[in-house]
C-alpha cells in the first residue's frame, strides 16, 4: 500500500461510508499530529490530583510510563499506520471483534469527552479565572454559567471548523503547555533558591499498594490518547509515516511535561495543602511571588507587580491549555462516532460529514448539548461546589475512558491474526504480550475505580475516596457502576439503530443486479 493511501473498506462496508468519506479533506500533517497529540495527552487539569498523593505519585508516574505508556505507544503506532482509516479506534475494534463490540466501545469512547468538557475542564477554567482575576472568590451562579457555557461552545465551534482552521487550537494549546509548564518549572528553581523547598527523603518515594490503587486510574487517564489523531485518519496527508513519528516524539515530551510540574508542586507545597482542583494553580500563585508578592505564615499568598502580571498570563495559558485538551478530544471522538454512524453501528443521522466544513457537525452539536447538560446537572447536584463537581465528573470521565480501551488494546493481537496480509509500515514487538499486559492493567484500574481496594480491603481506610465513609461503600459502587452500565446499554441501542445502514450494505449488491 502506498504511503498516504486510504486503506480499502472492510467487507460489507455500507455505500454510505464511501459517500461520507469523499467529503473529508486532507489537512493533517506531521507536526499537526504532534501538536494534536501533545494536547491530547498532556492535560493540566489532573496534575493537582496526582500531586496530592505525595512523593509516591512521582514514583508511580515513572513506573507507569515504562509499563503502560511506552507499550501503548508501540501498540497504537502499529495500528495507526496499518489501519489508517477515519474513525481509528472504532475501525480497529469493529474489525477485530465485530460492529456490536465496536458500537459499545465507541459510545464509551465518545461520551466521556462531552462529560469531561462540561464538567472537569469547564470547572478548571472557572477556577483559574477566579483564582487569578477574582481574588479567589466564587463567581455568582449567572456569571459561572456564562463563563462555563462560553468555554464549552467555543470548544464546540473549534471542533466544527474544518481542520485547516480548527487545527490551530491544538497548535496554540501545545505552545501554551510549553510556555506554562516551562515557566513554572524555571520559577520553582528560583523560588527554591530564595525560600527553600519542602524536603522529603527517599522513603517518601517508596511505592505502596494503596498508592498504586489510588493513582493508577488517573495516571492511565493521563497516559491514554495516542490513537486520537487516527480518528481523522483520512484527513492525514501521510498517516503511515507520520503517525509513528508523532507518537514516539510526543511520548517523550509528555513524560517530561508531566514529571516536572508534579515534582515542582511537591517541592513547593505541603502535601496536605495540595487539592485535586486547585493544586497546580495554588503552586503557580505561590512560586510566582518571586516576581512580586509574599507568602504569609498561614500560607496566604499575596501577589503584586510583576508577580500579578505573570500570574495573570499563567492563568490565561492554563485556560487555553484545558480548552485545547477538550477541543482535541471532542474533535477526535466526534469523528469516531460519526464513522460508526455511517458504518452501521450508530444512527445514520449522526454519520454525516458536512460538505461545507468536512467535519461531523451534527455530532459536534450533540457533544455541546451533552456538555451543557452535564454542567447544569453537576452544578445543581453539588450545590455549586466546584471541588465536588470536579471530583464527581472526573471519576466518571476516567472510568468511561479506561473501559473503552478494553476494545482497543486487545485489537493489536487479534488483527495480527485476522489480517496478517495488511501492510504494516511499523510493527510493534511482542504484540500478544503488549496487548495482554495493557488489557490487564486497564481491567485492574477499572475495577479499582468502581470498588476501591477490591482484592485487599474494599473501601478500607487506605482506599476511601475523599468525602466517603466505609458505610457508604454500596452507594459509591452504584454511583460508579450504574452510569457505566447505562452507557454500555446506550451503545447497544446505537448499534440497533444502525441496523438499516447495515441492512442496506448487505442487500445493496443484489439490488444493484436487479
């Protein structure tokens, strides 16, 4: 197969797929994919959550980089180059296990992103605004909704625009990460020279099983996403060469961009003072006092002069960073859902590519509506508590995301067996081992999200999520498990609604003869 050529349609592909794929435009080059991946993988919204576990978090960050992050990069590099069609993860899963499995897996892959955009990311952006531009005071309810809804729909608009325009959001987001995380890291060094740092001994880095259980889901959530550019496979100028190139370079940068700020937070703030929502933002405010301002004995931070200016710039960069994270994931997952729509694994109505923009506008708008609904419901159910809203939505986003990889990771070994003759510009070593190890890790993390401590002391003192007691373990189990099962059933429903498209594909040739 020539480089950049679109792989042939699988047997039984609907004619609708051919019609919709013709509307796609090739705008996605090598560096576009690299920047897209950096925005996909390097998220700043969970840095505080990881750092709040203390120095041990840094240890598990490095361990999982070796046993999870790098193997997943090898796996996706092969699948992305060998099967570069639009819809990436849906195509791989459905070819390996059938359209029903692809439909359920793809619904989970898609739904997590509007949930994440409307909950975790929107609240993170609001928190950055209030921390630096509103003296840390909460916005009024109307102001909160205005800010958050503008954030959501700007992201949706960016996803709607054709890739030659919309791709600039990931590009800006990637550079925002470089500047924000680079400036923060340098400033931590200056702060340490002036004020000293929180010391911790080698023992603080010692890994524990309880720490692993608490950290592995969110670290895996941070470390997935290599496959996302392949959701726009038919829009790449040379997928077979560019995908492995971008994956391996983004992997190295991502580990560095996560490790340095997490270590910086641990050096600056006491572990007890680090929160999941505001940990990174609090650390920025504190270290930026080296440019102007001071830290009181009780930990209160007051900025002034250049410290205020640079803090405000950091807040803007933070908001651009979380926005670009949401945009890239929505761009990718919306494309995957649209592909399943014209492939017969979702309603045909959703499987439409806009002739004007070359993007799945209908799915984009649906994502915006879901994000808005999540924002309103979560805000009301948590009585406006930003911290509770952040935690509740992050847990749901992590669980639905990780479970979707139970279809993606095994596909490497299965497709090696089922499609051995497909040209593979890059081949991952030990495909069965990689697929098995990654799948086992995902299963373990998913179980621990639903039942923390299972296998040791389920919902024991070392495994209790913040704000929960042992007596509430069954309530917690239901709050995590019920939405996940509902999403799976919706995936089955989407597959059922795609039957007319599948039927048309099956009867098309005979009808043509008539």
